[in-house]
């Protein structure tokens, strides 16, 4: 049996996660905290930042977790509106 080395470029690196922004209706500090807690339970999501004053949730993940965000919104009692581009915020 031969031993194969895995190239460093093939190893998963959490810094490879990208940022995805979502506009959420009905987001307040309490619901934002519950939404963050729900999204933190998803294995592929590496970070969540909730901005309830802007109605925005920023999720860090290697792939678009939109279906997880929609499900968490339904659980928390908020409405998923749209995925945003970061450029449109600033």
C-alpha cells in the first residue's frame, strides 16, 4: 500500500469562508439573538453577525447558506427578504 500526501491546498481552511449578507424583516435585538443562536448550530457556518438596527445578518460560510437562513427566520418569527451584496451597504 502506498502513502499519499495531501497537498496543503486541499486541506480545509476556515479562512476560506466568505461573507453573505441577508436583509431580514422584523429583526429586533431579541429575535436577532435567537437567530444568531439558531445559525450557530449549523456546522458549515463559521460565524454570524447580527445588526438588528439595520435588519441585516452577516453569515460567514464556505458556501451560500441561504436555505439555513430562511429556515432559521421561520423558526424565530422573522421574514427573509433578500440576499444583499456588500457593496450596496456602504
